């Protein structure tokens, strides 16, 4: 199923991705650091929500208390929880 998540506190404004059970596919960010965010999408392809949370949750960017990676971890958890 396709999901869209409005980010908070980051340069990117939106994250779109597909969730098949608890497996994440086709992560795409709107805005932000284009090359780095494309890389995050490639690196997280086929990972479970739990794997993404373990690796990315709590990651910060500069002076911010979040990051695009942290927002992805929050987004995939919210999507998974909404399926229940």
C-alpha cells in the first residue's frame, strides 16, 4: 500500500513509500538534500520497519532534534501501526 507522510522539522517536506506487510519499498522524499535522500531510499529498499527504526530513529541533523532519516523511521512506524 502507498503512504505519504508530511515531515516536521526537516528540509524535506514529504516522504512517500510503499509498505508490503512490514517491508518498505520505493522511498521517495520531496525537497531536502537530493543525493543523500536518494541514497537513503536505495539503502532502505526491502528493509523492514523494525530495521529502519533500529538504524535511523533518533538520527539528528545539525542543530535540529530530528532529520530526514529520523522522519522516515517515524513515517514507516505510523504507516505500519495504521494497518492494525
